[in-house]
């Protein structure tokens, strides 16, 4: 069972395990999303860009971050709905071989008019192996209450 609304007061923080972004991730995401931009798929083209090499899709990294958060078990059987992403920013490129993890801090927790539910707002930062924040924003979730 995951964390209940009451387990996630403002200030509560947690971090996910790390995961390396692989060539397979990039190829699979390109195929599923139909985003085959040369920056992600063509090494020769990417060398001529300011990045100097292929980089991961921003949405791939975001989806990996959501998956890493799910792996923590924090939301197992207690997450009712994912309500929104606020002010999401892509701050630095993620390259194949980078290892990412996610830092989360609850910035707001409020009850709803339904006593069995609460809204949790979290500041979310995706960081790489150098502890550089590569993506950040807020995620808002509707959680089950114990009572």
C-alpha cells in the first residue's frame, strides 16, 4: 500500500532510484511517439547542433521520471488521479548514457470537500548523474485519505 494523503504533509520529500537512459529507450520512444527528429535519431546531424550529439526527447525523460516515481510505491493504491503538471521546464539536455533520478517535495497538501480525498502538490526535479537539474515543475495529484 502506498502513502496516504496524511503521510504527505508539506515539506515531505523523497527521491527515486536512478535509471540510465539507453539507446533502446530512445529508439522505442521515437517509434511510439513518431517523433523521429534528426536531433534524436541521426548522429551525424546531431553532431552539427549546439549539443554535439543526439539527445533524449524531453517527453521521454518526463515519462521516465513518472515511471521512476511510480516505482517508489508511494502511490500504490492511494493515487486516485493525476490532475496536472504545472510550469514544467526542460532545463538541460539529457544524453544517451545519462543516469537520472527524481527529487520530490510536497509543497502543498489540502483536503477537498470529499473527506476521503486530498490534493497533493509536489515540486519535482529530474536530476542527472552530475546532480544537474535537467527538468523541473510541479505535479498535482488527488490522493486517498485514511479516514
